[in-house]
């Protein structure tokens, strides 16, 4: 059978890749893509802990579902923000959106 | 169902109707008036049942009236009881109230032009101006606030029934006040007319004056006897104690003072001499309202109350004298004014005042049965007259709409004339009512009641007798004047020529009431009367006379047995009635216009300048007091002055504190100092904040990693512990 | 090397590879499509973990809604179809280092954990995971409150998104 | 264990025996058999698809008062093959500026998304790809992939018309998925399972008799999902030449076309499964799995026919009307219906079938009536408003 470690390592790797995307991408949309990757990594962890723990305890799956909901909300709002920023500043490059500096 | 239960139920339908209409059916006119009239009919049936099959068949109703009471308010160890009482007096009152109320409800349907189209430019709060139907004719338009009107009169009927049926002064007072409110609402029914508003407020205020005294009387009575129930008060020992206790006011006995106070309430309610001013102005309301207030219910309520408390009143001769004087004076005084009025309804209003004066005078001279008798008959024919005048006005409005000349006042008698042929039913019924009012001999009810009053005042109260006789003459005179000006002769205006008869909903009540106006007198024919005497027993006298047939008879001044027959009062009343009628017709049979009316004396026309006098005596001073004295001097000068001085002092203190502590120390040293430091630090730290989100993330993550590893290695010691 | 393990390795390879493409490819549409591949792989993983419901929901929510939203966003926020120039920041290597450090740290922490390489008790037969999940989501003893809160959050996000992106002109 | 009672089982055992005879590890064998099953199912569907072309053309011909294909073969039965040959020998164009990989991937995914659906269709009590316990959701998931394929095609072909078509299609799909899910939950509530087979088994009374409203709504959403008239904005010829597959030629277009046809047929099938009792027909299904399969196909064809009927009868709706129709009417109605059904399901007695069905049916009819009343009032108000406006305009013109 598959040991738990495989899942954990996979999710850790996926998380790091997502993190890399978030930190290094220029495009705001791409940054959101990275965030999605990270969320999925978390979900993998949750579900695998559910599977490898006591199956009759549904916490893992429930939290995975809640993460789905949160992800959906985050994407909706995030993309809405990106689009409205694009309307106003005519750019989606994260570094060019620096109105909040001194 | 026991009689008591039924009696409890009698006042209920109107109040239910009121709420039904106000809450649910007010959008639908037909439904509203059906509800109201249905309710009135229910009460009517109940009342008739109680009157005919219970009150009349009961032996010795005076001794054992129908009564039932329940606990209402706990007053310490005892209870304040409320309940119903039907003794002969309330029975007859119930009888005529039920009839008139029902008739008036029915009449209102026609009066408010039910079934006519909505007005072209009517709006709520104004009398309907008439509409244009599909043929382009001008027709009367339906009242915009039709349902509201029926709701109000339902409430009014409820108040009256409560008052009549209550067995104690408290609920009587409640009904009394409900009617006060309703008269306010109904007089001001067309609230967009300034005159109507003023009249409503005036009526309300004036009656309030009376009511305050009445309330005082009730309070005094309660504190003196500890009860308000009639049955408990009018027992021998209670009355005797009341008669003995001195009240400490004018050397009156407690009974006298209480009676006086209650009577002042009556003065307000039934518009007696000093407080009569509101009643004529109340004519601003729709005519059914006038009839309701001035004939059937409210004003009679005053008299009814006095009759109720008669045993109490009669304990002190001085009070009695006062009452008699007020009554007699009012009778004459109002009659003289009525002679000079031109508004058909105002004439009736003043005649009402004087007729009430009659009753009060009769009471004052001890003849409470005669008073009750006149109360009933007067209710019938005065309601008849008011409704008749309403019908006349309605017919005139028809004419006005037809000609479209709105300057003509459809209520002015001088713009009428010759309506006899135009509106026959109205004419005949009005004539009957008029004759009854002027006490046309033998036929009419008015004659019998008035005759009885005269007869009973004749022995002992000569002054009263003479005054009333003159008043009776004037009554007959102005009644005939009214009839002549309105119906006889030739039409004086085109409007009068185009007047037409009113719908059956208005005429039917007239017919019914005129029936009573004629016949009701026959139940009270004194037995010693020549020819007619003894043909029919003097039922009324025995029946109502039985009311106070209780052991305390010895205490009472005015004894209820019929006045011994004497020919002089009879002749007098014959003379004054016929004479008045004759002269009235003689004087006015061919008067063409106001100019030719020789009785337009300014003094009379302006009602002895009473409104002006009151204005000068009370209103102006009140305004001066509130405006100048209280507002200008006390409020602005004294109180505000004090307050302002406080303010100044506080300001001074505050200024010093600010100058020496706040500004210098806190602001400059502490406040600005910190601000400068912060600014300096901020300027140094500013470059960190690049506004680039990813830089922030990088930095924060880096810090996180470092911190985590530090915690992990340093704080937690050996890693093995970490996740075990 | 059993069948599931082979499956797992293939899926894992697909996931990581496509994830790398997501964060590195220049063409953003392709990035979004690669993201879809990743998500699909994750769904497969769920299936491997006997969480069929989650697998399907993953496909419905992520691929059916989120990924498509992404593609829309990419299409709406570009001047021309092609993406020229580098898509990474100047300091991308630094973030690479940070990411690598994170992975290292996580791995190091995990392998220090006792239950690191435990295997699953095989799935009880006739165990109705979906039914259990449903009960857990709506039973007051379990997770009804977080569930409702999540739904409220979704609603708020919906309204907020509409408001933010609404074009006032 | 003979062939007629359980063909799939029979064949798989036989194949297992054969492979074992070849000395194969049995997991390999099972894997192989699974693959064979998939291939068989998929190819069977595609073959049926070919005949669907003929069916569609015949039916539309009848609707439009024509004869339809009748030259090639008896009743033109060979016509589809001729079409296929035509498509195959056409030039296969890939425009420059197209994103090649995605461009070529899209049609395959489009057909794939449809074929995926057949994995959970129970052709008979014992013939099904997999009895997924979340079948209802699976339908939506597969639909999502279809959507994806459309976007890919549109984006990849680098064409404004295509993009517009895709946008419209996606807007429609994303919005109409909501009421579809809601209506999918209703049979789930009634059958207490999401598995297609359980739902069919639970239908002692066809659900169209129990929850007619749900059946109607599902049909509408299905048509929207298919992007057929009256919801065919994604390929509205008169506005955007051919929508998302404007650039496609030859067999790639053929794949889209076949995908659409099969999709319609498939949704007919799901409609039959969810509301018409699937392979059940008064106990006939007990004669044997193949009979059951035939019954299911007949019902699926019936649903397909209804879809065609609507397609060739109605006109196209404007996009805003369509979305308004979904968000302001269909979605609320679907949710209300869902609540009503759940409530009634809780209230009504389950032991007495007659009462149960009658109650459900009545509640449905009542709800439908209320909705129609509301619509009437609303539309009257709208009409009055518009008329009033027109009058004002006229006044202004005078």
C-alpha cells in the first residue's frame, strides 16, 4: 500500500511550487494560480490525514469542502479585484500596482 | 340568555363595528355602512327586546331594576365595580336612543350621497362638491371619507349606550368622554374647513371645562361615600350622611357641592347658559352629526345624568335653585337668540339649547319626571327637525349644483322658500316636528311634555313658570318663522326653485321619527286633563316615576307625583303655542329678503356677543399669560438668564484650563513632541514600504522561517520533543 | 510496487510537472490549462484516497468554475493574445530559494514525526463515506456551523465580487 | 451464470480465464479487462452516434416537411457514412496564430466529455460502466469538461467570433448549471441516493409523475447545457458565424458535431433515467438485461426526440433574456421546488405509496400554478408599464 509519507511529501512539494509561483510571478492572475496550488496541497493533506486516520471521523473531508468554498470565494473576489484594477490602472503586473507605498 | 347578559351585550355591536370599519372594511363604502347599520340594528333589536319584553313586563321595575356588576379595578381591599342597570329611566332613554340612532345611521347613507359617483375635485376633509355624471349633469358626489364617518358615529353610539346602561358614575363618565371625543371628531369631520376645525376645538375645550368639574364631583363623591354605583349611593343612610356632611364651600353640604359640580358637567355637555357657545358652532359638522349630538345623544346625556343623580341633587335646595335658575335663563336667552338667526341649523341649535333649558328648569323645580318626558319627546322631534333641515339643505344643494352658482348658501333660510311643493315629505315631517317643538295643542308630543313642565313649575316656582312661558312663546314664534321662510310662500332663489326631494334613505327616518313625534306624547297625558284625561292612563308618569320609588323618598325635595291639575298653565301653554305660531306666520308670511326682517337686531344676531366676551375675558388673557408673562419674562428672562450665567462661568474656567494646561503642556510638549518623534522615525523607515506585495511576502516568509527555526531549536530544545 | 502505487506515482508526476508548468510557463492561458491538469490529478488522488465525492466536487468546483474563471480573467486582462517578455520577477531566484527552504523545512519536520510512514487500514467495506459526510455536514453535533459560515462567506464573496468588478459607466 | 442473465459478468469471467491461461498476473488481467470494457462502451456509443446523425436529419426533415436523406441506402441509412467520408477527406486546416496543441485537443475533449457520461449510465440492472455513488454530481463534472473544451477551442482558434461564442456558451453553462444541480438533487432526495442505478431501482412510480416540475426544469437546463435552440447562442449563425468551432474543418468539426448529437442523446438518456424510470417498463426489464438496455435506448430516443422537437420548433432567445430567465425565474423556482420536495418527503408517509405520490404531485401542480399566476401578474404589470411609456412618448411626440 501507499504510505502516508508519499502524500505528505507530494503535498509539501506542491505547496512549495505554489509558493514559488506566488512569490515570483509578475502577473496578478498567475499569483492567484499559485495560491490555488497551495490550497490544493493543503487539501491533499487534509484528505490523506482523514484516510490514514480514523475513517469514521469526517473532519478531514469536511475541512476539505470548506477549503473548496473558501477557494471559490477567494478566486471570485481576487479576480474581481484584478479586473477592476486592470480597468483603472490598465495593468495586472503586481509590481506596478504599488499605489499603497509612502 | 338572561336579561342582564343581553343588556351587557347591547353596547357591543357598535364598538365592534367601529373597529371592523377602521381596521378592515374602510376601503369599501357599501361594506362599511352595512357593518355600521347592522351593528346599530343589533343594538336596536336588543334594546327593543329589553324595553318591551323585559322592562315593561317587569313588575315594580323601579324597585327591582335589572342590574349586574363585575369587579373592575381593585381598590385596596374593595373592588371598583362596573355594571349595567336598567331601571325605568334608562329603559325609556334606551328606547329613544335606540330609535334615533338607528334612524340617523340610516339617514347618513342618503345624506352622504351613497351610490353617487366620486367627486370631480373632492378631497378628504372637505364637503363633496358634486360630480359630473356621464350625461354631463351636475350630481351630488359621495363623501370622500364615507367609511370614516360611519366608524365615528358607531363609536358615538357605543358611548351613548354605555352611558345609558351604566350603573355607576364612572362608566357613565367614560361613555360621556367617549362621546366628547366623538363630537370633536365629527364636528371637525370636514377638517379642511378652518371653521370646522375651530368649531371642533371650541366644542372640545368648552365641554372639557364642564367635564373637569364633573370629574371633581365624582372624585369627591367617591372619597365621601367610597362607591360610585347609583344603587349604593341612593340609599337612605348614604344620602342622609351626605346631606349632613358640610363640604366647606359656600357653606354647601357635601351633597349640594357634589350635585353642583356634576351639574356643571351637565352645563358643559348640554350647553347651558355660560358654556352654551360651542353648540351653535357645532353646526359645522355634517347634519346627521348635528342631529346625533344635539338631539339624540350628547346633550340629552347631560340631562340624563342630572336626572340620574337627581336624588343627590335634590338634597340641597340651594343647588336646586341654581339649577332652576340656569335652566330657565338659558331657555329664554337661547330662544331670543334663535329668533334672529338665519341659518336653518343654527335656529334649531339655539332652540335645542332653550329646550334643554326647559328640562333643566323642570329638574330644578323638582319635576324630574316631566323633565324625562320632555327629554324623550324632544329627542324625537328635534332629531326629526335636524334630519328634516338636513334634507332641506340637501335639496338646496341639489339646486345649487343645478344652477352651479356656489355663492348661494344652501343653509340660509332667506334663500329658500316655497319648498313645500318641491319636497313634500320633508315639508310634512318638518311641519310635524315644528309643531311638536312649539307645543301645538293636543296632537303633538311636545305639547304634553311642555304642558307637564309648565304645570309642575306652576306651583311654587312662579318665576320659572313665567320665564318658561315667554320662552315657549318665542319657541313657537321662531319655529313658525322657520317653517314659513323655508317652506311657505314663493321660492326666493333659482336654487330653491330647482330643489328636489331626497332619497328614501333620508325620508324614511323622517317619517318614522314624525310618527313618534306625534304619538309619544300620548303615553304621558295627565289623568285630570279635560276630555282626554283618563282615556289613556298616564303611563309614563307611573313608569318613570317608579324609578326613585325607594325608601329614601322622605329625603327628596321634588316629589314625583303628578302636579295637581290647574287650568292656568294649560291655558298659558295653549296661548303661547298658538299665539307664537300665529305671530310667526303673520310676521314672515311675505318677507322677501333679510332686509325686510325686522328682528335682525345686532345684539341677538351676534348672540349677545358671547364669543367676543369670552375672547376678551379668557382667551386674550391666556395668550398674554403664556406669551408675554411665561415665555418672555419667566422663561427667557429668569430661567434662561440663570442658565446663561452658568454657561459664562463654565466658559471662563474652561478658557483658563485650556490656556495654561492644555495648549502649553499637553499639546506642545507631549502631543507635538511625540508627533515629531514619530515623523522622524517614519521618515527613516519609509523606504521599507515599497508597496510591492511580493516583496512583503518574501520578507515576511523569510522572517517566519527564521523565527520558526529559532523557536524550534532554541525554545523547544531538542527536536525530538517537538512532534511527539 | 503494486498497482495503486504505480497509479500514485504517475499521478504525482503529472501533478508536480503540471504544477511546475503552471508557475513557469510564459503563456498564461497555458498556465491556466496546466492548472486544470494539476487539479485533475488531485482529483485522481482523492479517488485513490476513497474520497469519491471530493474527487467529483474537485472537478465540478475547480475545473468547472475556478479554472474557467481564471481563463476568463486572463482573457479579460490582456492587451494582445501573446505574452511577451519574462513572466517572472527579477528576484525570482530568491523566491525559489525561499520555496526550496520551505519544502526542506516541511520535509525535515515531517520525517521527524513518528506517524510519518504509516499505512492506511484498508477501507471498511460497505462504509458509506458520502452518507457519513452528509450527516457530518448537517448534524448539529458535527460541522453544521462551519458549513453555514462557509455558505455565508460564499454569498458575501459573490456580492463583493459583483460590486468590485461592476463597471460604473 | 449464463450469458443472458449477466452478459458483462459472463464475458469478464471468460476473459479472466483466457488471460489467466496466457499466464498474466491477475491485476494486469483485470486492468486489461477494464480497458477493454471502456473501449467497447466508447466505441458502441460512437457507432450509435453515427446513426444519430441519420435520426437527426430524418426528424428535422419531418419537422420541416421534407423527406430527408433517402438516396443512399434504404431510407438513406447509409447517409451518415457518406457524411463521415466527406468529413474525412476534407482538408484539415489549422490557422496560423492558433495555439496548435490546444486547438487540436479541444474537439477530442468535447467528445470525451460526452463519452465520460456513459460511464455511469445503467443500461440494465447489471450492465453499467461503474455504479458511482455520486453519479448526479458526476454529470455536472463531465459537463464542466465540455465547457472547458469549448473555451479551449475558442481561445485556441484565435478568432473573435469564436471567442464571443465561447463567452456566451460559458455564461450560459455556468449559470444553467445551478438549477440543473438543484433539480438533480430532487431525484436524489426521493431515491435517497446519488447513484444512477439506485435512482432507477427506486422508481416504482416514474418520477415524472411524482415531480413533473423537476422533469421540466431538468429538460430546460439540459437543452441549455447542450447549447441547442432556443439556447444556441454559442453558434448563432446569423450573429457570430459559427461560434466556437468557426475555424474547425473536416473531422475536427465532425467531432464537435458528433459530440453535440451524442450529448443530446445522452441527456435524453439521463432524463429517462432520472424521471422516466430508466430501463424499467412494467416489469419488462426482468426479461433480461438486453431487453432492459433496449428499453433504456427507446426512452433515451424519446427524450432526444423531445429535444429535437423543441429545437426545430422554437426560435433563438436573446442572451440577456436567457440569463434573466435563468437567474430570475428558473433558479429560484428550482430551489423552491427543492425545498418543497424535501419538506413533502419529510411529511408524507412512505409506507403508503398512493398518498405519497399524490401529495408530491399535488404539491408540484400547486407550485406550478402559483408560479404561473405570479408570471401572469408580473407580465401584465410590465405590459401596462410599457404601454404607459408608449403613451407618454406619443404625448411627447404630439
